[in-house]
């Protein structure tokens, strides 16, 4: 599956899943612009690791800022004159039990996860509609599908992303644009260092494959939905969870 000379924007490109998506797309011939909010060192490390600056551009841009998202798209168009794919992989977590969660924690996660995704999509739609082609893929999570302790804000935000994606898929279908989501299950990521030590044995026991997933294992579903050949798949959520949600 190749993406020769297609152009992708990836939000959250310095995250564990975002990095894998960036690396995979560049390796398959795509030209990629990824944005990130703070981690200049990680962004530079990713550029150095891939080692192909002709096909890769990093931009520090915050999904909470509509002007930054518009600028991200404008920079992409100036450099490569097209935009084929938007993949949103940014994340923000602020956990607490519902009774203890502050309004600031609630708003912060919704601002990044839900409103950030909508800002990125609004910025990307104009060139995609003009080209009458586009692939939009949002990386979400299991939280809105199964619930998650201390993550009501995250579950609500990602549930909103799934609903928004379905609505947007209907609105833009006439332009040949598809919109889908990928919902990772229990994935081994640095954030897990802060979890209760009993969480990992519990998690691996309830997953039929008896292990956590890796960030790289989310990529195939994303790449499939972002490919030109996936033109008849839209408004869908693909769960990549080791079979967890089938039990």
C-alpha cells in the first residue's frame, strides 16, 4: 500500500501513535506535515530518525488555536500545493473521579480532543472540497465505547469526536471526502507509568489476545482508511483492541 506523492497533515505527530503514523506514511512515499504543541526535542528527533526532510515538515501549532490550524493548512499548500489526508492523533489527558474533576480539567480535555479535531477539520475542508477528494481519520480510543474510570472528560470528548465524524462524513460525501475514526484499545504507552500497578495484569487478562497493544499496531487501520482505495468506507469506527470489545 503506497502513498506516493500524496500529502498528509498529522496532528499530535510527537505522540506515541502519531510518531508511528508519520514514520509509516513517509516510508510509503507520502509527504507529511506534522504538528505538535510543545515537544521541540521530540519533533527534531523524529525528523532526524526519518532523515528525509524533502518529504517531512514539522510545525509547532496548537489545535486549540483556529488560526494555527488554518496556518498549518496554508503552509502545507504553499509547500506542496495539495492536501490529501488529515489524520488527527493529538491527545490531552487529565484524569480524576467525576465527583472530584474540576471544570478546568473537563474543559481542557474537551478543548483539545473535541474542539481541536473540529478546528483541524474545518481548516482542511476547503482544499479537499476544491480537489473533490480527501481522507480524514481521527484516532480516538476505547473510552467512549466502554467507559473508563477517572476519564469521563476523555470519554465525553472522544464520544463527541465519533459523533462529529459521522455527521461530517454525511456532509462532505458529495465531494469525495471520507471521514472515519480508529479506536485503539489498551495500548502500551508512557502514560501508563502513572496508572495503578494492578492495572496491567487486569488489562491483559480481559483482552482475548492476552497482551496490551503497541502504538505501531494502530497504524494499519489508519493507513487503510487514509488510502485512496478506501473510498467506500466512511462514517465508521474501527476498533483495534485485541478483541476486547467482542467479549
